[in-house]
C-alpha cells in the first residue's frame, strides 16, 4: 500500500486514519514488531489528522527525540483542541514521532537504540526506527507543503529559544523556509549549520522541496511554562503562515538574527571530567575568550583543560549536565547578523 514506486519494499506500517477524509481523526501508525515481551506486538505512533476541504497540508512533528518535551506537549494539546471548522486544508499532527523513545524519556529508541533524526531516509526492511523514518519520508512528507519539526535540548543541552532554516542550493526554497522560521515568532531566528546533515529529517524534507522549519526551544529534559507558551504560540503562527489557520500573528517583540557559518561554531570537549562554564547562555563572547574549563575528577592539584571561543558571537547552546565526556559539545556560538536573506 505504501510503495512509492522507488523499487523499495512497501512500508510495513499501516495507518488507522484516512488522510483524505474531512473532519478530525485520532489514530495510530501501526508498526508490527516481535519482541521478548510481545511476540505479536506493535509500535503505535499516535497521529491526528484535521482536514477541511481543499488547501495546503502542514505536517507538525514532535518527539523526534524522546526527551524533548516542548513539542510533545504543544502538539498533544493542539491535537486535542483543533477543530476542523478552524482549518483550511489539512493539518497532520504527530506529537511523538519516535514513540518508543518518548515512552522512556530518552533521546533514542529502547528497541534498537535508533536516533530518529539520524535515520533518514529510513529503510522499510530496517529496525523500528528506520521503518518509522521510511514511512515519514515516503508517505507523510510527500503529502505536505509545509513541515515543522519541534526540538529542544533534551537532557544534555540547554538552548536559547529559536526557529531555524538552513542554507540550500535552491535559493527560492531557502527563502520560503526562512520566511517560515521568521513567522514562528521565536526570540531568535538562526540560519543553522549542522555538524552532520546527511541523515537528518530536515534534509529528507528539504530534498523533497518542502518548506521546512526546525526549532530549539529550551532544554534540560523538561518544559517550563514560558517555553511551552512560546511553543504553542509559534505553532499557531506557523499554521497562519502555511495558510491552514486565519488570524493575527502573535510575536513577542523584536527578533535577533543569528548565523552559524561553519563547524567553528561548535566547541567540543577533548577531555572527560567536570564542566565549568564561564559564559552565560544567550551572552556575548569574543573570539579567544575563555568559555569553559573541564576538571579531572580523579585527582586534585591538576590544572583544568581550558576551552576558548572560536569566533565572536552569542552563546546559542551549552551542555546541561556538568559531567562531560570527550567529544561532547559544551558550547555553541552563533554570529549576530543584521539580516539572514542572501544578497
């Protein structure tokens, strides 16, 4: 049923909703699995479809990582409240994209250790994470015109609240994605450089020519009243931008524009130990400035390893736990700019 004519096996996932029917439907994406605890079991990914006649399709996703709660909560609430009479076209809501990871509050799935956002384009013959990714890539993404994927820092990062787009070879598509990011109404808008974009959901959606926006809306493995209010307001703004809802944009005020030109934005630890940050989240730093120290917890009297900013900019993100391992990103720095458009 889900073979997209690319020669791959049809997806083993079946949907209990009719994506073409008007009204509000709550159901599941059903992925059969066989595990020790359930020989004939299934992963049940919750999904809501709200449709009212012809119009654009917006695909809203949260829980791509299971410990990022702003998107999970905001989209769960939206699925409860959104009335078809309010909508033009179709809104597809998947609050818990990686449902197994959400069930244990982890970044990755307990079934196969799969990181959903490093599993695209997916594989219908792979493990559960790859199979879910394949369904989104070959079935849901082709349906949509606009896609919003809600992220935050999870248990290991704290991040200033931003909506983001990426530099794309298609400058027209890039401009549409940037307009979507601006419409979200977060305090910061970022043109984001990913350390490894090849297997991201972002890249899979962008390759299909869709308008795609991602976010980072807090961190620490929790959600606050402020971060959830921002997320809910941003989702509504995005649906106004996509043409699915009518209404006035609700923006908190002036937005700050940040650019991540290259990998020098990321400060990664070459030591394991206890992290001391010497810069504040959202604060300004100068190139060469001390931003962190890592202390060896196995002895006293040893000098800490010192880390310095590789560029001027704003502290976009910081590691949340103090216990740090070699290879962990400890600080991310983005450049403040006056505009993000090309040319």
